[in-house]
């Protein structure tokens, strides 16, 4: 029975078989019986059997439809079979976007990155950390560079990397919660410093992963320091895992330091890709002379190559480290503004973008006025900056006061 007929019977029942106490004509003078008749006529009038139409297809059209249908099936199969991989790739792109956007917003809101180095060993020492906190509260300084892995090979957090159990190199100073509280209390941008391939503990424990002294066939040592081979898969994986763990701890950026070995560029590219995928940015600390050197001086730091492997480079343009006669000055350390300006000009003239050039400036062996001149040289070029002092000691007078 068609739905129209069922509906008609229901209408008949509703209007004719209901108790007679219901008026046949409503208050507006409309007859219920006439209404039922009109509805039923319209129903039967609209009930028509549509004629079937036949669609004829050529063999070529059938083949084309079959091919398109197969493409659709294959596409759906690929989507289902590779859903997790596609999802992971999308997540990596999102993480990279978030990291870049976070840096851009912070930089715009705070008129640039203005940082100081804080030794990770000092993070829990009140006499060291309290003056740092005062600087963060009272001056324009808004960024901290904090050790993650030191030049002694120590990790300053609780690591889950398998080799750590054998290395016994943890010297825990902070965790995710303490870093989060530190960042939020002072609204800072936090850079983790990873001394990449300078590591006496790892070199002695895994000598095959260290740079070898060909005269002794033992790990090469220079002034008591040992260096890992960046082409060795074990050492590379270890350093990359350290960088990844630091990113997951809550650092905004990872800075690879002591990059004075050949084959460093491929490692830096791998590190940058890994950090971007995980939601952090990447930088590299380089020697100041790299800005004007035309070769890598045997340590792999060639400007035009290294600048393309990371988000930022931090050349150590310390006036005290330039030799007599550099930039025309017999005593470069006595001319901080002029020397820093000349060094940065070298980098900018070779095509390094302002946003990618963030120098380490001298915070030692200088008066307060000298340090301010270092900063002025960088800011006059529109650059961000970080002040370095190995002892984590800074005078508030180095920096402009908030709202000054």
C-alpha cells in the first residue's frame, strides 16, 4: 500500500470517525469533511508513476567511469592505509608553524629578543639566580639562554636516553614544571644551550664515536677537552635525542654550541628539522671571525652554508677576542661599538638577514659603558642580541630599564 493511501485513510479516520461531539464546522466556518475531500483529491492527483528512462553509454564512457572509480578506490585505500603517517606530517607542520608564530609574536610584543646567558649549574644558586631575576623584572632583558648539555658532558635534567645510565652524566637542576614556572613568572623566551660535540664523558665511554688522534689512535684531546665525531651515527643520535628532550621540557629554542668540527652542517640540518617537527626553533653559536672569513678554517663553519641550516646564527663578536689590527684597531677591546659594528656589517653584507643574525655580545672584561656600547652596536643594526658572561654575573646598569 502506498504512503499516500495510508495517509488518506488516517485522515478519513481522524475527521469522520472521531466522536461526534467535535463540530463539523470550526469557528471560521470551514467544514472538516470538505477539507478531507480536498486533501484526498490533491493526494491522488499528485500520485503519478514516472516513466523509466534508459541511459545508454558507449564502451569508451564505460571504460572511463571504471577507471575513475578505480582511482577513487585507490585514493581511499591510500588514505586509510597511510592515515597515521599523513596525520603525523600534518602535526609536524602545525608544530613548526606554532614555534615560528610564538617567536614572531614574542619578538613583536617585546621589541626584539634581548637576552643573557645563565649557566645551568647556577640555576638553583640563590646568589646567582636572584640578581638574574631582578634583571628580568626591572630591565628590558626578556630572554634567557640556559645550559641543557654542558661542555663537561653533563645533562642538567632527568634524561631518558639509554646511554645516560652508562654515562652517569646527569646533574639535575630543573624539570618541566620548574622551567614552566620560570618562564611564566618573568614572561621570557627560553633558549636551551646544547654543547653538541664537545664531550669528554661520551668520548671516553664510547671512544669509537670520538674524533681520533691519528698519532695515538685514541680520542683526540685539546686542552683537556674531547670532541665527538658528527659523522658517527651513535654520537649524532645521542645529541639529537638531547635536543629533542630539551624541546619537550619546554624550551622555545635549542642553540647548538661548540660547532667546531667538519661535517657539522648536515647535523645542524637534521637537528633543525627534528626541532621544527617538535615545536621548537634552532640556532647555532659560531665564532665571530666566520662573518668575514672566506673559508671554514677547518672547523666546518662556513657562513653561507651554516646560515641556511638553522633559524638563527649567534656569532661571538667579542671585541677582546679579535687580534691586534682587526678592523684597523690596534686594541679592538678598547673600541666595542666600532668593532661590533664592523663585524656585524661583514655578516649583513654577505646576505645574512637581520632576523637571522643574533650576536653574542661581550659581558666580561668590560665596563658597564662598554657593554652598553656592544648592545647599541647591535640595536643600531636592528638586531636582537644576547650578552655572554660565563659566570652568570651581570650589572643591571648594562641594560635599559623598563619604561625608561
